[in-house]
C-alpha cells in the first residue's frame, strides 16, 4: 500500500474539508504513483506517528515544470496560493532547497474513498 504523507497538521483539516484535492511534489513521481492506484492519505510530522486521514484513489498524475502549473492546479494543492512564485517558495521551504520555475514537479490529483 502506498501513502501520500503530509507533514503539516494544517493540511489534515484541508484534506478532511475537501479543500485540498491534489499534491504537488518536487521531481518526477510518475514511476511511483499511477492513475487508479489506491493510497493512504496520512498527516503527521516526519519520523513521528501519522494519522490516517482517509484512503483515496489517484485520479491523475502529471509531470511538468513548475512554470507550467495553472493557478487552478496550485489552488488544488494549497488553497492559500495561486501563483507559481509563491509555490516555488512554499516547495523550497518544504524540501529545504531553492526551487525555481524550471524545476520538474508532479501533480497528483486524488479523490477520497468514502466508507
């Protein structure tokens, strides 16, 4: 079973409310995540216990440069951000390195599986 891990507790609320329906990851993750795959969506700090938020199905996996992201794709990942410059700053903080508009990212869209 694969997982989508989110480290910020704030994200768990966005996931539960349906405001967050995608994740934008640095690098090409198309080898790991595939359309139709079932994943556990987890929240919690790295190297700490995680909370299972829900199971989800991967709806779409797209690899592109950060510059090619649409405002809508960015909003599905983080409802507080719309512009690629802000996304570059956000990803830079997350990955602890400089991120530019030329960096490759993977957009993973997912839908909660209701039980």
